[in-house]
C-alpha cells in the first residue's frame, strides 16, 4: 500500500492510498479518532480526492 495524500480539512484527516497499482481508496479520521473507510475504489487520484473531500463536507453537516 502506498499513501498518496494526507490532507487536513474541517478538523478531519483525509488519507488517500493505493492498495494496488490500479485503484485508489480513501479513509477519514475525525478529531475523536473515529475512522471512516470508503469501500469503493476510484480509478484516479483526483476522483478519490474529490469523493473524500465531499464525504468530509457531508460528515461536517451531520456534526452540526
């Protein structure tokens, strides 16, 4: 596995990683240490980043 991006956004950490050469996945860690791992795979780094940042924004709305 290769970690491609670690990004801090809205009090969360987004990690985009590559378990194989053909796809990307992401996980989110919030300030409480809770981990959300997306079960979907994405064909490009940019699509995984877009979906990861969208998921963080949805989680932020649910917190409020």
